[in-house]
C-alpha cells in the first residue's frame, strides 16, 4: 500500500532563497552604516551576528534622527559611534540626506542599512551609494508598502505575512527584492503579536543579506 510522503518541513521553506551560513567573506569586514529611528532590534541582530562571527562586517556608525531612539543606547552598548541628525533641524529632505552622506563618508561606510529608518530618502543619498543601500520592511513586498504595513496586512485578511529586504530605490519600498521570509498569520493575531513574529524573521534575513553583500554578490 502506498503511503503519503512525509509533509515537507514547513520551516525550511520560510526563507527564500536559503542561504548557507558559511557565506562569510574571507576579506576585510564590510563597513556598514546603519540608519535607524526607533527601537533598534535589527541593529542589535546585526551587531550580534558580527560578534558571533557569523558576519564579516563592522558597524562603522549609527545615524539616528530621533533623540529618544532606543537604538542610540544599543549603539553605545556595542561601542558603535552614534550620530544624531534630527530631521527637524533641516529645511528639506535633500538637506538631511546631504548631511547623512557626509557622515557616512566620514566613517568610510561601504554599505548602508536602513533598519527602521522612518524617513523617505532622496536621490541625494541613493546616488551616493548606488545599489548599496538596503531596507527592511515588515511585509511581503510588493504588498503593503509604506507605513503600518502589518495593520494593512491584517486589514486585508492575508493568511501569510512576512518581511522583505530590498535595495532602496527612489520610490518607497519598491527596489529590487533580495530576500523574504514568510510568517503565517494566526487567527488571534494582533498587530503586536504578528510584528513580534515577523521581527524574529527580520533578525534572520537582514544579517543574511549583509553576508551576501560582504561576499560581493550583489554589487
Ligand atoms: C522593523 O519592523 C522594520 O521592518 C521596519 O521598522 C521596524 C524596525 O524595528 N522598517 P527595530 O527598530 O529594528 O526593532
């Protein structure tokens, strides 16, 4: 009698493509600049991946725009220089971005990671680091761009949510998709509980994409 094949391991297909953790660049650490506005759990995930030897990179600088951001405390704890560039002190998005580029260059940054950066970026920044700026977004793009992505997903009634790491392009949340992780939506999920599970996946895929960049496969 034929038996049904064993069900596939559902966790194995959550992240596509599966990337070997051995993707460590043997050369110099990739010099990162992180832009963040808030809590900074993704900053922490990158710092931990580096500290544990899973990622050959160095966070040269954190740039943050909100004086209250917890991410600044995290940077201090990891001995990462933190530069506050408060958008309220700039006349235009371009002026802010010019200062960001200046700081990133001062700290000799090669790759820029937007990890919870709640500002729209302009070509001033994008053109200074062509194809070398990534962003993490809490949805399976191209669905649910922009703010409150998780609330948008719940309102739409999707059964699979997730997160995306993509290259940054002038249009918000629209650059080339690099890596995604899917997260099932549970019947009793709130925006908060779903966000918690999405963040677990964010903390996996963001260091993985940076590992790829360190391996010079994206440039
Ligand atoms: C993440 O959910 C990310 O997808 C979004 O902002 C959030 C930042 O979280 N862009 P944290 O500050 O890294 O904890």
